[in-house]
C-alpha cells in the first residue's frame, strides 16, 4: 500500500513557528534557540521546537505555582475537574487522526496503530481518571489519646493535592505517557509542568493546545521543550516543584531520585525493564509463539515492559524459537504512514547504533542469530531479531536493549524457570504461558515484578496499577494508586 497523505492540520502543525506553552502564552525560548526534530522513517528534518533555557523552566514552574496557590483552579470542585478531563478526552477523540500522525512522524510508529492504541488508550485513561476526581476522600477517626481522658475530640483525615508536579516522559509512547501524568495530576487538583522527551515533543505540544481549548485556567498545564540535560535538570532541581514524576531509563531515574531526596520532593519513577516471557510445556505453543513475538516486536521493541527474555521449556525450545523467527521474517518494515507496515523504525540513529551494537556483541560471543540481525536505511531500521545460545550472565540477557531483539534460553522445570526469570536487576513485567492454573498460581507470587500476565503480555488497563520492583522504579502509574501518588494525607485533630 502507498504512504497515506498527511492531514492538512498535521502539515500546518509541523510548519508552525517553534513555540511552547508557559502560563497563558505560547513562547519561544528565552534566548531564541531551537532544536531540530527528525522523521525516524527517513532521517530527514521534520521541524524545529524551542530549546528551553533554565529561565524558561523556572517561568513555567512559577506559572504552575501561581495557578496552584492563587488562581480559581484551587477552588475548582471535583465535578468541574471531572468535566474538564472529559472535555479534554472528547477533544482528543476529535483530533485522534492528527495526534496519531504526529506520533508517527515524530516517533516512527505506525499511524494506524498509534490511533488505535496510543491515542485511544490516552483517551480512555483520561476518562477513567476523570471519575476519580469525584471519589477522592478522607476518613473520620475515633481517637483514644489516653493522656487526655477527660477531653472530647473530633478527628479526621484529609487527602489534598500534592501541589506543583514536574513531569518528564520518555520518547517511546510520548502522548500516552504524558496522559499518565496529566490525568491523575489534574483529577487531584495539581498543576503541571511537562518536559517531553528531547526527540518527541510534538504530541505534547498539541495536547497543550487541547488543554487550553478545554478551558483549563492559565498555568495549570505547561509544556517546555528542550534537552534533558538543561530543561529536564532545571525542572528536577526547582524548589517550587512539590512532586517529580519520571518515565525513562533507570540511570536517569536514579539521578532524579537522588536529587529529589535532597529536598524531599515526592517522586514516582517508572524505569527500565528486561521482562521474561515464560513458556511452559503445556502451553498452547502457537499462541505462545505469536504472543512472544508481539511482546518483543510491538513498537519496535521500544517498550519498557517488552518481553525481551524468552524462556521455553526445553522439549519445545527449538520449535517455539523457529515459530517466532518465522513470524519475524514475515514482518514488513517501513514508514508508519503505510498501514500495511508491521514494524517501523527506531527513534534515532543513536538508538539504531546502540541496538545493533548489542546484536554484534551476540555474534562476537558465538550466539546463534535465529533471524534478523541487520540494520538498514534510509531511516533508523533494525530487523526483528531472535538470538539463541546465549549465557544467562551475558549483557544481552542482563541489560535493557530497548529494540526488537529477543534472547531465547531453554529451561528444565518450574523452579529453573523462576530462577532464570528473577535473575535480573529489573522487575517491571513478566508473562507466563500455560494452561496449568495450579502451576500458574504457584509461580505468580514468586516472580519479582510489578505485573504478571498469563497467556498475554503488556496488557495494560487504566484500573490496574503499573510499575516495577527492583531497578524498574518506585511507585505506580494508573489505578487508584496513581491518585495516592498525587495527593498528600493530612491528619486533623480538634479538641472540643
């Protein structure tokens, strides 16, 4: 099929002057500097966006601070916060095709998949979080206070918005991750400064337009574009920020966590992963192979909970690996504006080089490249790759590659599978493929990860908390847990 034409609105958006939203105003960077974005499918220049300075970030945080402390937003009732989120979701539904094309151009992913998944999941999530705006509650408590036996008291617990939120998101799901931060923050009554990834700010800028159109007060939502080393660092260190929320690499998340602790800034960190896919001998092997392929090759493997480690019970190992290799070899790679494409490019030349370097490490170590293993252009493409005959201690198994590279290792029994699955610094997700429910229920509590999927992988729902054990992070996104991370508890005791 041919590459689909761009919507007129998409073309107009990428051709507009480089601006970001601070308070009520769309502004360029204080020093006028910009940075170029590139289309990952072609490597060609796409457009320019502001390269925010420290002063720009400070102005955005001050706008958010003033909106939280001094504007009508603080007095907005739960029903109004709910309705604003519903209005925002409706506007996103209206502009779904535009948002999907922006994700495709800026990130490389399929526009059709982006509209059906990234955009629709963002809309669904905002609608889910809108409901929580009217369900934030405290509690009345009967206290004892034995040292004051003759006095009467009224005591209760309030849950209050944490304040100004600094949000920094990764480039793999730019719109969805922004909504994961925006939804609970605005439902709770917080204000927000969003720093999108250096590479993928376009959908965040469009989101800011829709926030304004929905009727949010000035300063409630701000977007600053620029580099992590300047804009991201400034947001992390700003003393007016009450909470930091970050999605990205473990290395950067650890630095943000250290900085946050210096000022006791509240923090949520959703970090890296190296998720195991465990195929037991009794599984439906055809479904398991298809599921394992989807678990690693979806979004070009650029998924924090991608099933990048495959463990198959030894008697079926060769057949399952061959089936996954067959699926990979049949995948069509190309521009995400072509709806017949199965997999798009990686985000950048740098990421393409990084992923290919891991494949070369496998070759050099004597591992078997069961399929793929090559890179090509124009654009930043790496073939879907399956690597077997790898030692569990190898970097291919222990380190997050963040690309379409699957390492496959056989196991002997249930205990062996659990040992291998847990032998990782990460603990974000895991999947078990089996029809033996007794075995599944034995394994689930012994797997050290924040999510366990059975006969599926990376199946996320707004009602289910998402986050990791170990080096995969601190705190949870989604579900009621997200509201808890954007609010503070206040105990009140009144002597009558």
